[in-house]
C-alpha cells in the first residue's frame, strides 16, 4: 500500500522571505545577463572563448535555477545553489585579476563580470548570516574595484577603480541592509505569530472547557441534583422518583456518547414539552402552534427542554415553600418565532425579585439564562415581581444565511481573541542608524564621483547644482518622508531627480568625458529603488522612464543616436528591477502570510476547542459518575423493590441522608469549583455527617490564587473543628486584598480571612 500523502508544512515568515528573494534573483540575473551578453562576446578569453560562455551561463543560470526551484524545493537545496553562485563569482574575479589583469579596449574597458556584482551578493545575503553577507559584500566590491582599475584605459585607473568599488558598495549595501533587516523582522513576525497562536489556542481551550463545564453543571443541576433533592426531602412518589433517576442516568450516558440527531420536527418538540410538563407540573396548561414544517436542531431542543424544566421546577418549588391561598395557574405557550421556536412559562404564584437572587444560586443563572446563551441563536429572559407571578421566556432562532468569509471564523473563539502578527511591518525602511549611515555614504561617494574626475570648470556650477539637488532629495526621502510614501512626496522626489539629471547631463560632452560623467544616473536609480521598496514601484518606473527620456534627448542633442541614449540608461534597469521585485514580492508574500497565519491560528484553536471540550467532558462526567451514580442507581432500582410489595416503598432514611450528602457535594463542585479539592472535600463530607451546614463558593472567576493549597488547608481545619452550626467559605476575586473569607456561626459568629501569603487572619 502506498503511504498517504502528507500535507505541505506551513511556511513561516522567514522561509517565505527566503523563497521570495530567491525568486527575485532569477529575473534580475536574466536582465543583467542579456545586457552584458555583447560584452561577454567582445571580451571572451581568446585561448578558450567557450570558457567565457560557460562561465556566463553558470553565473547567470544558477540564479534562474534558484527562481525556478524557489516555489517548492526545500531551503536546504536552494542554499547550496546560492552559495555556489557566490563562490563561482569570486573565482571569476580571481581569474580576471590573475590571468586577465590588463587594460581593455577604450570605451569597452568595463569587464562584463563586474556588471552583475549585485546578483551573487544578494544570493549570499539570502543564504548566510548577516556578518557573512556584509563580509562577502566588502570582498567582492574590493575585488571589483581592483579589477576595474586593472582593466581601465583612463589616465587615472586607480581613481576609477576606487570610484567603481565605492559605488558598488554603496548600492549593494542598501540591498543587503534591506535583506538583513527584513530577515530579522520576519523572524520577529514568526515569533509574534507563534505567541499569538499560542494565546488564541489557550483562550479557545479555556473557553471550550468552561462551556463544556457549564453544560455539564446545568445537567447536574437540572437532573442529578433535582433527583437527589427529591429523594432527600421526601414527599415524591417512588415511581416518579425512580423514573427521574433512570432518566438522569440515561442523560449522563448520552453526554458521554452523544447520538447523531441533527434535528427534530415541530410537533415532536411539542410532545417532548408536554411530556416534560406532565412529569414536573401536571397542572400546567399547554398551547402550541408549531407547524409541521418547522425543524429544530437537537442541541436547541435539549437546551429548551432543560431551561423549561428548570423554570417548571422552580415554579413548583416556590409554591411548596411559600403556599398561597388560591391554586397557582401555570401555562406553557409554545409558538414559532422568527423561523425558530419560543416557549413562555408563566405562573401567577408568589414571584420574587430577580435582583436579590444570590450569585451562587445556579437555577436561573446557569440552568436557564446561561444554558440558552451558550446555544447559538438562543435567548432567555426572566421577569418576576414579589406577589405578581413569574414569566420565563426562552427561544431559539436560526442564524441568518451569510456568504462564507474568506478566512473561516472560529465560533468558539472569544470575540476579543488576539490576532496573530502577520505583517512584516517596517521592513521596507532601514533602521535609523543604518539608513543615516547609507545616506552619508551616498553623499560622500557621489561627491567623489562628481568632482574627483576633473570636469571642465565651465560645467562645474551645473554639476554642483545637480549634486546638491539629488543629495537634498536623498536626505529628505531618508530622514523626513514617512512610510508609506505618499503620491505627493513621490512626485516631489521625481521632480528633484529630474532637475538633478537635467542640470548634470547636458553640460557633459559626448566624447572625452570621464568614466563617471553620468554618475547622476546611478544616484537617481538608487532613489528610485528606495521608492520601489517603500511602496511606490509605479512611481519608480515613471522616474526611470524620465531618466531614459533625458538620456535619449541628451544623446540626440549631442549628435548621437537614439540607441546611444538608450544604452546609457538601460544598464540601470536591472538594479531597479531587483528593487521592484523585492517590493512587489514582499507585499504579496506578507498578504499571503497574513491569511495563512490567521488560518493556522484558527485551525489550531478549533482543534484545541474540540480536544479540550472532549477532555473536559470526560473529566466532569467521570467526577459526576463517581459521586452520584451509585446513589442514582439505587434510586432507579426502587421500582423493582416496589413491585414485590403491596404497599408503596418508603425510601430508607439512610438513602435519604446519602442523597442529601451527595447533592451537597455536587453543589460544592459547581459553586466552589476551585475549593473542591482535598482536604476540603473529605472535611466537608465529614462535617455534614456531623450536622454542620457547609457552603463552598468560588468567586475567583477561574483565576484561583497561588496560595490555593494553603487556603484549602485552612478551610479544612475550620471544618474539622466544628460539630454543629454553619460555615461559608468563599474564594474572593483576584483584585481583593485577601484571597478567601470564612464565616463561621457555631453559637458565636466570627469571620476569618486568608491573606495572599496563605495565612489565617481573624477579623
């Protein structure tokens, strides 16, 4: 059998960035390679001309291969190819310096090898650490300058070599700086995305556990506790009590292995409500107009039955506890409501004040309102006044149909869950110190290029104007213009660049000029690269079209051909192309990464929700079954004993006491969850057997104190010391100066507190 195909491993920001840069090397190398092909043929090493073509194919072919493999090949395959590119380029320069270190023909004295210095530098920068990339940059720029000096026909070849090396280092330092800073930012994004994903998964886990716990608590309160109370207080017919216990056991088992029951028709929902009312309040009057076409999800039916059952039990219990002179009338009104169902339970009994219901009472808060709020589309309202009866209204409405969102939402995630960091913010702008250093180098290098070659004095004012204007534009763009560069600022940069080009170009003679007479083209190209990587690639290419037009006009005005003007500016196209590919690719990559990180985070949260819900359900059900199942089974089996006797079976006092004891223990587990630990559990059980009234409450909102063990030991000690009376132990909210309070009334009331250090403090 063939193995199942594994899904692709999700890519992080760092990996996606590396692939992006590898992909950008291909088109850049292709452009540079085609531009220098003529020089390769002219400068071919005559003893072995085929070697020159082979080296050209290797130097330009490896980056193209990197681009082709960048989408799917592992980084461990791409990295050696990039390093091979860097090594071959160094070997090529060494060959030129040792074997061909001789002047080339005038007008064609630029070795083709140094026209592509940026491609291997970028390949090494992507594949290695920052220090290695900077060291390689210094090495190849130094070798490039030496080679230019060795092959130049200028009267001052050393100066030409220095100028060439400085310009190459200046231009490539900006690209290497962007690469290294982007890689660092990508690492931070991966780290931030991981942290955010962990936070989202943690929140989803906690929320799923809480929802599952509240669901189990509601069932325990509605079925288990109510059955145990009926058994403990007496007065309930044995057949009814036994049937309640058996139904409760069935519900517990159903929670552990829920049956697939997607929906229920309206008439069947009505019959279930009628059956429920007949068991809990036989005198209740039911009216229903549910259509046969209505279907209600099984989850909604379960929630509605639980909430209505609690409302009926409360109504009957209030009638028993506070009898009224006239019989209480109870009604159930069942109606279709906004495509769903609405059930109103009303009585004209004694009523109550909802605002005065203690927080620890679970019936209204959890079994009615909480249960319906946890149901998608559910709602509940309780209205009552002392002496004016009570009305409980519960409803379920289906969610309106909506188009699917582009990124699947996690319904169980909290609304304020953190969004994973997915954007490589700030990577298109170098850190202030580095950008300032490059700006200073930009001005210094171009000062050397502009004024060190001894241009004619009559053109010096124009050259000074062009230098000042382009330097001012660079300083303004680097130090003042914020990210993202606005269209207005981009236009201002292009205008200044155009002024600098015009002022510097037209005084340059067509023949006899210095090697760097057209230095302004390289300076402006660097400005355009900055515009491209800072979000304005379109304006950058408008600027390139501008300098191309200026070069053509200069050539035509000086008696040269249009092709001469094109050749003057075309060699800078590869540099701008590299910057554009970097900018456009980075933008698309980060947009894709944003969606992937959100999807990964939400998928992780969904998986955590499912796992946490299953684990919490099993934990809670195991606890409930351990505490209550033996007693419930004894109650469920009472009918078997009744069938053998002529008289109704009377519940034994020991079973009644056991039922009340288990009921109290279950209430501790729900109301005092954090305190429901040993030795408090055993101490509370023993105290209740001695006749002590024990109440455990937890107001810590799932944030128990660090000294919980000490607080539990103190509560257990106080319980062990009582033989009668009352004890209320409460864990307090986290913002209180004390972590717990204990109220003891055993003849002489007293109140104790537990400090954050876990020490007992009397009041």
